[in-house]
C-alpha cells in the first residue's frame, strides 16, 4: 500500500540540542503505527517535527509526496491532525466551541460554521462519549474528560492522518479501552491512518499493526508487534528485566515486569 507519510533522514530538536538523529520511517495509508521508547528517547519530538510544530534541521518529511514544509498550512490541517500531551486550554470555551475549532481548516476567512459543521462536531462528541458535556466550560472538566474532548476536536478536522501523543495518559482503564477501540474502528472502517505514542507496551501490542521502538533519538527496531516486543529488545532499551508471552486472547505479545526485589 502506498505511503501516506515518508520521513527521510530527519534530524531536529530544540535550539541547538539535536534530539532526533537521522530517523527514516514510512507510514502507509491505513497503518496504526505506535511509537514506543523510554523517556527522553525522542518520541514527542518526532511527532512535533512531523506536524510542523518544530522545524527540521536536516532531512525532509513528505505527505503524499508533498514536502510538508512547503504545504499551505490550512491544506495541511485539513489532512493532518495532532493531539498533543498538553490538554490545557487558556480560555474557558464551551466544549462545543472547542470541538468546532476543528472545523476551522475547512472554513473560509471570516466564515461562520454551517449546520453541517455543527453536525460533524456533534457526531465527534458522541463518538468520544462527551456529547453530554457540550455546554460545559472546558475548565470545568476532569483531565480525562478534557482529553476526550480534544480528541473529538481533532476528529472534527476529518483528517486522513492523525497523530496522538499519549492519548490515554489521563484516562481510566475503561476510557482507555473505549478510546483505543474507537481509534481502531476509525482506522479499519474509515481508513484513518494513525501514528500514536504510547507508554503502555501491552496497549501498543494490542492495537497497533506496526511498532517503532525509539532509543536515544534513533529507531532501535521497527516492525510488527511480535518482531519489536521481544524481551531482548525491551531489556536492551528500557534496561529492565521483563517476561514476554503470547496473550491468550489476542495472540499478541504480552509484557510482564519482573520486580527487582521480592
């Protein structure tokens, strides 16, 4: 299947500090790619480079053969959405107002939202189990509720490619599964291509079709979950002892920690 995103020998970081050190990675249309790695390995920096939040110091990133740095920003935002770790909002918008902001790339200058835009926003609120919150202010919500609303805003962009940085970090176990099930459904039925950072290796194993394991700004291993989530790879990168067995339900790798003290 054709690549929707090509990351070619990319380097970048913050000021003079280079965090990403020559990463190349292809993302095919319909992929559910999960990026894993220890803290400081460059996961978030890579997503910020791929979504134009940070400039590249070397290399190029192509979206459907177009260099993303040369794309019109509004066109880029109609095709690509990004859910960051930071869920703070500086103004007390209502939930509906915030989700409608996802429609901005589809509107002309000074154009108001149409009935169709409101229908799309309502649909995304329903999908993320936040429709009952639509009239609440965003600063009245719990961290988990706010995270689901921000995912709804990203979905309201109707992107072809969705980046998410730890989207389950503030969610309880029920909403973690609900959110990842929803993303998997959109991935399969709507051909939404997803690139996501996760810390939970077992969630990465359960939902991805490909995993990229980062270490110190480079890709240590990339491939199918069973190719990446071996005890040798995990112990080499995370510096901790684990057991890896097949999950009895999914058949995917299941990672268990081995306590240092018993």
